[in-house]
C-alpha cells in the first residue's frame, strides 16, 4: 500500500505533544525507549509499560535528568497478564490521568525462527499472547480513556512479515498479520462515532535485540538505530495526523528522501 503522507522535510515542533498522555508498551529498551525519550522531549507524559523494571527506572532517571516531561512507570509482564490486569491498568489510568491521547503497541516477542514442522507449542502460545492477545486486551480496556480525548491515536508497530508471510517467522508473523486485521476492523468501527484513529507502521530493519535474534551474525553496519525512526511515531501521536486512520504505513516510505 502506498503511504498517503510523506514526512520528508517535516520537523516536529518542540511542543508537538504538549500535555498529551501516551501509553507506550515495550518502553524500557530498543525502539520503545527511543520513542519514550522523543515523546517526553516533545512534551508528552509517557506512561512507560514494560516487564523490565530496572530498564524502566533507568529510562525514567535519564528522561528526568534531561529536563523532559516526567514520565510515569507501569511495570507489567504482558506474557502473564490477564483481562483483570488490563482492567486494573485502565482503572489506574482513569484515576491518575482521566484520559489517554495515545496508545502505542510496541512490545514484541519473537522467540526463534523455526519451521512449523518443528515449532514448539509453548513458543507459539507465548508469541501469540504478547504479540496479539495483549494488544487486543489493552486496547479494548483503554477505549473509554481514548474516547475521552479529542483526537486519540492508536499506533500498532507492525512488521513486513505480518503483511507478507515468510518461511520460519511462525507465530510472530501470524500475530502481526492478525494485528493488521485488528487495526483495519477497529478503525472501521471507530470511524463514524469517535475521534480515535488507528494505524499500523512497519519500522523496517532497525538495530534492536529482536533484529539480532532474527539475524544473528549479520553485519549490522548501516542499519538504522531506534532514534532514527522516531519522527513518524511523533507525527502519528500528534494532532497533526488527524483524519489519518486504517492505514498500513512504513517508516521507509514516510521518510523517503528525508
């Protein structure tokens, strides 16, 4: 799908996300950590969700030390979370913040690249839980909070493997494909009676721990760093992207010729 917008030459204003409240999963490391830094720098209150408590605390200290907007931390392991845990999270956010202006589903679990003939059932369950069940449960628990805002944005971090199946990508690719369908259905359902927009975005190859698992021993010279891809996310989480929904986006296309 051709991306409907181009961000070539676009630069986010310093106060782009001023007073916006954004829940970000997988926030302690990699792309999530880079997004938390960038969103806080541009004025957002970022609710950083991750199972890595030490990583969250370290990120918090560095964001505050940099003088950015103070984030909030919510330690949570998506692997073992139940529907009640998501309801409790939503209740906490309602009590502490009263609304959400953004929800970014960044957390992911790859496991290993294995053919289905040799696939481990436990790996399948773990991957589907984190990559598909968790975004669904978290989104539906937070819909009321998102609908309280004037122009809330849900951003689903996708993958090329979820848009075109590839051998050995297993449950991860199946879950990402499911998320693409979830995004389109949810966007269609919310279009007529809410101001919530929903889009997916493929970051492309980025030097993260997931990339190292998928491509061990590969020369990573020249790969984008997480901080190199934050601009499209800032755009999608800001008021600038009002009216854009139901789109399968990619960082490469959005930043072409940038």
